[in-house]
C-alpha cells in the first residue's frame, strides 16, 4: 500500500466509526429520553397516558397512603396543581411529606401517575434541581433554601419563643 | 492557632505557586538554570505547605473545633473518630483541599523524581502544574474556604450527611482524586511540549508512568465508588449512568486511550499530535468532572452542596485551561514534526483502532451527559438521559473494541500478520464458542444476548492468556525453557495480559448480574420465609439498637440452602437524630463470586417490614475485573523501562545477563 | 504573638525554598536527556532479542530507527548552553524576599481571623460554663431518682427546674411522679397543667385543662388554675367566659397580689376585640421568622383539630378551626372541617344554629 492509501484507510475507518456512533446516538436520542414536568405542566399540556416522563414537585403533606404489599399513593404538588401518584415498592430513605421528590413513570388512563422509580432529595438543603426551578417559577421558592447562613451575624432569633410563653407567667403567679 | 496556621499555609502555597508558575518559564526562555531550578524547590515547598494545611484541617475535625465553620457544619462530637477524619473530605471545602493537596503531591513527585527529565522540560511541566494549582488555591480561598471561623463557637456540630458516613467514603474520593488529578501531569507535559515546540518519542516514555499511575487510581476509584453505591444506597445497583459517575468514566476512557497511544508514540514516534491532544482532553474531562460535581448543574444522587458562585468560578477555570490549552494546541501543533505513518494491520494499527473506539465511546458518554444541559439552555426543555441511552450507544461501540482487543498484543509492530494472529487466537476462539454453546443449552429459551456477551468475554480472557502462552512458549517448549522465558518477559507484557483479562472478567460479571439477577420485594413479618435462587430466607426477628449517633432497626434473616442453615444476615435501617434522616445498611452474603443482598424499607404498623432481597450471580467479578486491571497497571509500572528516575544502564546489563 | 511567630517561620521557609536554588551557582545538577531514553531503548532491544521475544531482523530494523532518533536528539542538544546571570537571580531573589511575604499577608488578612484561638471540644468541656452547674445538678438528681424513684421530695425539686430548663415533657413526668409519691394537691395539679400546656407550645390542651379543673376541685381558689382556665376559654374563642373567670379572680384577690397586673392585662385583652390567639403568643410569633411562625401556627391548628376530634361539642372551637384554615389559604381543609363540625353538633339544634350563624359571619354559606 502506498502512503496515501494508508492514510485514506485510517481516515476512512475513523469516519466510518464516527458515522456509526452518530447513528447510534441519534437513534437512542429518539427513543430513550424522558422529559421533566411538574403537575401544572402536566395539566396544561394534556400529556398522553402511557408517555413516560419525570414528575417533580413537593409531596403534598397528608397525602401519603400506604396500601397492601408496599403499594403507596401520594400526591405531588407544585403550588398550583397536584397530581396523584401510585407507586409499588420501597420508597427512598429520604422520602418525606412536604419535601421535594422526582418520580419517573407515565400517566394511566384515569389520570393517576404510575411511577416505577421514585427519587428523593439527598439532604435537607438539597432539592432536585428541576423541582427547585419549577418552584421558583411558581413563586413558591424561599430564598433561604440552601443559602449559607452567616454565623457571625448575631444570636439566633427567638424561634423557641412560643415554648416559653407559659413558663414566663410562672414567676408572677407563684 | 492550628486553624489560622493551616489557613496561612494555604495562602503561602498560593504565593509559592504564583512564583513557580512564572520564574521557571522565564528561566527556560533565557536558559538560566538557577531560575529553572526554582520550580523544583518551590514545588516541594508547596507540597509541604498544602500538606500542613490539610493536616491542620484533619486535626480540627478530629478535635471537633466548632469555631471553624467547616467543622461545625460537617462534624459532630459524637461521631466515631474514623468518620470525623473521613468527614474532612466528605464536604465541598475539604474535598477541594484534598484535591489541591493531591495536585501538589503530584507536582512534588515530579520535582523529586524527575531527574531523568531535561531541565527545561521539567521547568515547564512544573510551571504549568503551578498554573493549575494557583487557579484552584484561589478558588478555595475565595469561594470555598475551609478555614473560615465563627467568633462564638456553637457547642455542637451539625453532623455529616449519614449517607456519606461510611468507610467507602474514606477511600473512594481520595482514590478518584488521585486519578483525576494525576492526569494533570500528562496535561502539564503536553502543554510544556507545546510551549517548547518540540516533541519526540522520549516524551512518551517520560509521561507514561505518570499517566499509568493516574489511570490505576482512577480505575480503582471508579470500581470502589461503584461498590460503595452498590451496598450503601440500598437498591443493589452498581452503575446508574449518573452524571457524576459519567464524569469519572469519561477521563477513564480518554486516559485509557492515552495510555495506548503513548505506547505507539514511544515505540514508533508516531501519533504524536494525537497523543498531545488526548493528554489535554483527558485532563479537561477530569476538570469537567470536578465542575459537574462541584457546581451542582446536574441533578444527581451525589449529595455535595450546590452553590452557583462556585460553579461560575470553576466554569471560568475550565474555560481558561481547556480553551487556553486547545488554542495553544491549534497554534503550535502544526509546528510539531509529524510522526511516521504505518500499515493498518499492525500493532500500531490495532492501537489506533483502540483509540478510535475508546474516544468515540467517550464522546457518546459526553453527549449523553451534557446534551440535557445544552438543551435546557437552548430550549428550556428539561430532559433526562438515562441508562437506555447509554446501553444503546456505549455498548455497541465496546463490542468491536473487545473483539479486536485480543488481536492487538499478538500483532507485530510495523507489519502485522492478521492471519497468524488469528491462528494463535484459535484456542481462545474455541473456548469462547464452547462457552456460548454451553450457556445456550443451559439457558434455553432465555435471551441470546447473554451467552454471546459471555462468549465475547471468554474470548478476551482466553486471548490474554494465549498471548502469554505464546510469548512464554509454555505449550511449545520444555517446561524449564518456558519458565526461563516467562521470567525474561518484560513485566509490562504481564501487565497488559492482566489488564486485558480484567476487562473480560468485569464483562462476565456485568452480563451475569444484569441477566440472571433475581429479586424479591415485599413486606415480611417475623417468621415469614421467602425463597430466592434456591436460598431460603427466614425473618427471625426485628430488634432495635442504639449506635454511637444513631438508632437502628436490625432485622435478622436466617439463610439456608437445601434445608441446611448457612448464615444469618442482618440488614438495618439507621436513624440519625441530628439530621433527622435515615440510611439503609444492606446485608451482604458472599457465596463464591455471587452475593445475596438484603436491604430494609419502612416498617409498617402491624410489625411487617418492607424488604428487598436480591441474588446477584457473579456480581463480585464486576469489581474484581477493575482490580485486575489496576494490578496489571501496577505490574507495568514496576517494569524497569518505565521506572521513574534516571535510567541505569549498568543495571540493565546485569538484567540482560540474567536473561541469557 | 505565638501565632505571628509561627507565621514568620512559615514565611521564612517559603522564601528559603525560592532563594535556595538561586544561591547555588556551581554547575547545574545532572539532568536527563532524550539521548538517555534512546540508549535505554537500544539495550532493551538487545534484551528482547536475547530472550527470543523478537526476531533478529525486526531488531535490526528497530535499532536503525532508534539510532536515527538518537542522532536527532543529539542534534537538538547542541542548542544554546545553559547560563546563569547574576542580575536575573538578584531580581528573582527580590521577588521572593519582598513579593512573597507581601502577597501572603495581603491575601491572608482579609480572609483569616488571627485573633481567634482554637476551640477544640476537649478544652471547652473542661472550661466552666454558665449552664453547666445546673445541668450537672439535674443530672445528679435524676441519677438519684433513678435509683430511688419513690422519693417524692426529689421529684418535687426536679420538676420546676426541668420546666424552667425548657424540658417540658420531662417536667410533666416529674410532676406526675410528684403527685403519685407526695399525694395530690391543687398546686401540683396546676403546675402539671402548666407544664402540659408549655409542652404543647402554650396551647391549653384538653389534658392540661382537665388538670386545671382537678386543681380547682381540690381548691377553688387556686390562682394559677383559674388563670389558665381563663386562657383556655380565650384560646377556644369564648372571650366572655374568659373575661368572667378573670373578673371573678380579680374580685376575690387581695389588692397587693403580685399577679393582679397579669390578669388585668389578660382581661383588657379579651374585653377588646378578642383576638383568636393570645397576645403574647402573637407577640412571640412576631419575633420569629416566617418558617417558625408558620410551623407554630400549623402546630396550634393541628392541636385544635385533634382536640375537636375527641370532643366535638365546642362550636367556637370549630369556628376557630375553620377560620384558621381559611386564613392559611387551605379551603379544602376548611370545607372538610366544616363537614366534620356539622356532623359533630348535628344532634344539638342549638349548637347547630350557633355554628351556622358563625359561619355566616365568616362569609361561608354551606
């Protein structure tokens, strides 16, 4: 083989592999990507039952119901809409009412979100990014989530004041 | 005093790094050896100060000095000592300090053992290293300072995230960082070569041991992280295609390609410009990994805190270093002398193929990881790219790579004989076919995919073995001769065989685990029994226990096989009062390379407890493979030819006589 | 001072690290070269040939190739030789001597806190603290009581201390033990009720109310019990009842009773446009941040709801609950509370009428 031929072989081979890889990527992009929605986005867009997506929001306090054999239902809320979710399995350690959650699955014909995966936040200041963004848009975001406190700013506020209401009277009554 | 000394030591390290990043380069320009030698002592002093700074932070954590914000936020006086210490790098600030400590360590090692490098190359390498170091010292001091204080120290700390309170954390991030940061050396060598405008085969020889060290640590770090996720996160998965995991996989793929292309460059003085580019890309991907984890731009199971200012700072560092080095590359690469060309069927050709597939695979991971980000910036749509995407793209690219893998070492340099190599691989091919046939018969009705994949893995392992057999001539020659030949074989040859076999073994584990994994998820009451993969598990009881800083619910499972009791497994669920959070501690029972895995869920009011039980056949091979790869890497590293330090011809002569 | 001395030492060490190579003028240390690598490669080929790993023809070709590289490297070595200029070194030394300390100090001072010493936990545990004597005293008494749980006097001492330390749940237990071992008394019942209320963040729960009523049954003039029953009435929204209790207290009280001002203030509060929550609770809530306040209000509303679940006769309570839910913006819960209220008072026409009237005032019709 001449020099030129060798070079062509190598360049041709590389281009071939790259073309195959590009085809694979495009093919996978079409089939295996899931979108993220919040309950109000679901309500607006009329998502088709059976289409997989990720649902994010806060677990509605008081909505968690445990059924038989690890079946659970709860509602996910984003401040303006709620969506019932059904899940069968063990919830993550950090799943809690009133906290952020991301569930993956699809709507069933009756409008219940059947989740096959539930992810919860991983510490108390961390919130799934999509959930945080969505809540910010809805105006339900408090800026002190995850903000760094300034420890030298002064004594902590009277958060326990309520508890001292009754004893405060003690002295004057005795 | 310890806190402030540690802080000041870090500042001094920055000052030294600034000097180290300028004086030696000026020295090289004016060919002044004294100025160039400043690089060396400055790098060593920098290491000393960063080590002191890191030691100070460890001491502060160990003594629970809550006047330091970092200790207050991430420690607790009741925490066991080992977790007080591992907690140092379980948080953002501490882990960044560990990062620069390792960076300084590698710089110090080059300074101390780089005697075999030309003076100006060493000066340039250390100066580039100091640029990186300066940027990260500034980052730490300005945005993530671990030595900030509280004037009125609180009585008690806020604990470490209990998910991170595990011995896996003690070793996994440092390993990973040794890998990430180790690639900074090959980056510095590449940039130094571009600045000097000169590169040749010797460069590859100098850079290879450092790349190999980084690669070994990264391999072990990834494997360890995967095992940690497997037993700590409690759902039995070992790889999630999570962005943070991808962030460590990308430098690994690029680094593996770099290792192989450096061999071509060393032996044949070819692929020079490509190798330089790979060095830059590998470290850029490591930096990107740091960025992905630190900036919190990606939703991920990893729990490091998120802070946009840090993200912007790291993005800036990223742009300057990646953009800068690539610009330098575009500007200077054409000035470098081109290497020779070679025949496609040859050892070089095989290594090019390896590079081609590894970098393409790396690119698909890159796209899968960053495409959601790009799409969000462009259209605002939020998507997630998960395992299905990577299974459809990454896996098909690895198949041809693995088929070609055994041929590489059997082909000669320059002009290879494909037919001859195929003949020598016939035994391996037969072994693979037998494996496929046996598995096919055994799992009749199952998917065809698993037997074929395992056949491929067997081919890779047997191929590595037949390469060894071929070189030692163990089946052709008398045993004594073969032994002598095997002693004379360079250690790097052994290393290659072990590393390649490791790939096959990991593949066997992966295929077995994903195909024949059986699971039971349900709720059990005491004295309930369940059966999984022939094992019978009986929930003997559930008890409460008080740990040092948590309460745990422990379930006892009596495991028996064919009626014979085997063992008791005790998975538990821990509740940490300070953080009001809980973790799941899975129980593992190892049987050969397979494992039984139990983790607990919520306890119901009627005394039943939710459990997940898995039987994972040959799952340990998934991590044994990488360990074998790393061992192969270490063998190569111990090869005399790669040893760091001045070459010693006299000793080489003695080695020669011994081999005769 | 010690700290600055350490800083000075460290700075000196850093400066020395830069100055040291500058001070060494003799011939530079041995450095590596490309030629060494290629020579090494040549010996390697010899070794491979000897071991029979490569054929001699391949070896010869490789030798030629490496020798070519060796020659090229030797060419490169004949670059300009290394020099060392005194002036360069001097300027570098000046940078190190002046620039390094200045840079370090300029960076450190705005970031560091050199006036703060270390505070390791061990050292602080030894240091005396204001709360510590009381804490250790409590611990001692608790230890003693663990061994002698029937010592009524011990419980008597411990209970008020626990209440003052804010450990209300434990105080409740201690008061109960005190009643068990010292016998019943109006004071102890009143104290127990107060501790119960404190444990519930100031809400007079049904349990607390029962204790106050028992105290009054034992001694109709028990001041604390009367006062808190007034608070209970106020919290339930029966302002008139609260006012009458307190008025009766003031009428009976001696003019110099220390608690007069407190009761008068309470009375003034309910005589006005009786707020749903007592003023001091609202005042306390003012000092809190939003999250804490929200939590406190939610907590109180929940307690009210659970109390009404046990005893649904309290029309005012139901109205208060509904109002609270409306204020909190939770109309669904308000509606369900309304339904519950209707069911609870359905058998009593008078109460049902009260309820509907109240609802009209709230602007809810059905």
